[in-house]
C-alpha cells in the first residue's frame, strides 16, 4: 500500500540574538484541531528563510510569542512586513522581540 501524503520541509525557527527581516505574515488554521495562528516568514541577514507560527487567542500575555511581537510591532500585521527585528529572549513564557 502506498500512502497519498506529501512531506513538507520544515523551516528553522527563530533564535535568540539573531536579526531577521519580516517578509510575509499569513493567518492560518491548523488542519487537525482548527487552531488559528499567524505564520510569520522571515529571513536572516544572509537571506536564509525562517518561519514562526504565533498562535492566536482572545487574550495574550506580553511574554507569549504573539504578545512579544505585538509589543514590539503593534497589532496591524501589514505594518510588520519589511521590518527588521532582533529576538532578544525566546524561551517559554520569556519572550522579547525588539525592532532594529
């Protein structure tokens, strides 16, 4: 039996201390559990692609993934495109993003 599935290539996630340029933001819904999120596509200063999914909820804390982006860049994701950011802290419940 042959499986009718596609394998995707996972892009690396954001790392503390690095600077990225935001290329694209896209609202997504997960296929299995229907979670909603914001897919943020970035590139490092060498042009390598990176991606991070920021899961959405009605209320987010400032140290969550999405909250850290909103604190630094605001709520209008259209304005995020083209901005350079530095990931200052990126561990669970301790996240900080800074506009460069």
